[in-house]
């Protein structure tokens, strides 16, 4: 069975949090998740963060134009700058197209 993500754009964001302003960060993260989900071409997100603040978030988009539009969204850009100034020690971002994938789950 083909993975439903095949052909989508995956934006892979790996980050290390500073630990500063936890409540403000949490509120901004929730707001960004809601705003992203409302954007044309949004196809979902997977996200994890460990106890030391290392996180991986993968957002999925139906096409490259949608991912770029999200990158350029004014509110997203504003929060990204706050993240650089306050909430992250570092981050990396990779953009790729999902060529194939597999799913398995315990019945």
C-alpha cells in the first residue's frame, strides 16, 4: 500500500531549546500549530521533544509553493525571529519531497 505522504513536501525542523520562557514558548508553539493547520496545502505534522529540549518537527505540505507560503507567512516570520532571539540555541531545517514510505501498526 502506498504511503499517503508520497509526493508531499516534508519540512524537517530539528532544534535545541534554551529552556527560557517555557510558558511563552508553549503559547507560541500552539498558536503556530493552529495557524499552520489553517494554511492552504497543509497536510499534517509530527513532532517530538526530549527532556533536554532537543526536538524534531516535520510538517507536511501538498506542494513546494504551500511550504514556501508558510515560511513567508508574516506571523510565522515574527515568531521565528522570537525563537532565534529567545527560545533556541540552534536549529536546522531541511526541505525534501517524500518519495516513498511505509506504515505499520500493531492490530
